[in-house]
């Protein structure tokens, strides 16, 4: 996968330019428990990145701590260990949450299969915005832990 292109730099795109971002939050298992006010604060802290076909958004073994919301395009979650595609992701899917919440090295790679757009937020912003609300934090960490256990079995 080293021959694939690197991820693009952040872009200045306003949340209002992303149709349906609020709906992604409301439908997501991670953020649906957040109040509208917390969701608003989270949305203000996301930045956006376009990607092309064949880019690596997440490289396994990396310790970067960003969480992603796929807004446009298609991705594959790939196990470098087994050289297999574990999942196909489409718009509205959230990924990267395991590292964002637990700080473990990335267990899988995520590769783009089309052109598209992701919203990105880092761990520091997540902790700042929802870290003081134990109910929400525990809800989100529980979901991320369940997903982590699934990837560890893969």
C-alpha cells in the first residue's frame, strides 16, 4: 500500500456547505446520544478533506488520533495482517474512533475507492467537548470498545 497517494491537507469548508452533516450525527451510534448543543460544538471543530481514488486515509500501525465521518465517496477497510478487505464504507459511516478514544495503534488501513470528502476531528477536541460528560463519554467509549474487539478478532 506504500505506493498509494497520501491524504490531502485540511480544507476550509464551512459546516453549512456540507448538506446532511447534522443528520449524520443524529443517525450515528457514536454521537446520537449527544445533545444538540454538544453536536453543534463538535461540528464547529471538524475540518474537511477531499480525497481521490487510491489514497490511504488511515495506515495500520499509525498512532494518529483522528476520528472521521465519511461524507461523500467509498472506502475499504483493509487488514494488512491478513491482506483482506474487512468492510466497505459509504457516506454517513464513522471510522477511526478506536484510536481516537483509546490511543492504540491503528489496527487496519482505510483506502479510498473513489473521490470523496471526510470530516475529521482529533482526540484533543473530542476530549475537550465531551470528556466532561461521563454519560456520553462512557456511551461512546463502549461503542468504540465493541468495535475494537471486533477488529482484534479479524
